[in-house]
């Protein structure tokens, strides 16, 4: 992957030199903030180049910022990025961090951080208790005040409503602990709901 400037915008090109197809960074899954930063850097670099590069500080800042953005790009994409300094013309090859490459290749034990078991299980237990108590309170109150069928329908609606959110959050690094607890809480609550209904 090569980071280039065309006019006042940044473009990314695959391997193959000048004949390679160029892509706008906004079309890649690199995050809107990084794509925006690349374009802002390209506008500044273009302005500095047009000014003739008289200001040594400005050219060094543009070069340093370009290397930083190329490093972020290499980390996000998990691939080597060639960066050609628009001011000096010097080419730099930037490798992604080893942990990113290892994680993308599926190397066991390549996780960036250790798993916070104690904190995670505490959050899971709290979420499980909260969901269980809330569902049982709802089902019990509806069964007493209206009918057991209304309590059963309300429990189905709550489960169907929270289910997709739990499914989407099951792999998010921090949220997953609450999701696991809420899922366990729903299972425990359904045992109580069935006891109330039957």
C-alpha cells in the first residue's frame, strides 16, 4: 500500500508503482477520523509545496505528520505502507506493529492485552442479577395484577427486544462482559417466569 498526494487530497494505491489504482481513503474501512486526517494533511502539504518549501519548520512538520499518519494507517490496515514525503521526495517504508500482524494471522496468544477476568466476571454477575430481578419483578407484578398470559407475553417481548443487542455486543472487548451477564440473567429469569406462570 502506498500513501500519495494528488492535488489537495490523499490517495492510497496498491502495489505496482505509478500504474496502480488509486483509492480515496474514505472508501476504506479505516475510520472517518483517519481518512479526514489524511485529507487535511494532504491539503497542508500541498500548500507548503506551493509556497516553495521556504519555511523549514513547516516542511519538517508536514513530513513528520505524514509519517505519523502512515504509521496509523499501517496499524489500522495491518499491512506495510510506503510513504513518499511530498516535500522532500524521500520514501519511507512503515511496517505495522508485530502484535497487529500476529493478531491478523491468528497467532495464538497474540492478544494485545490480558483478559481482565476478575473485573469482567464482577460486571457479568452484576448484570445477571440486575436482569434477573427486573424480569422477575415485571413478570410477578403482571401475573398478580392482570393475568399470567400478560406476564408471559411481556417476558417474550423483553427477551426478543434485548436479544439482538446482546448478539451484537457479544464480541465487543468491554461490553461483552455485561452482555454475558445479561444473557445468563435472561436464562435464570425465564426459569422464574415459568415457575410464576405455571
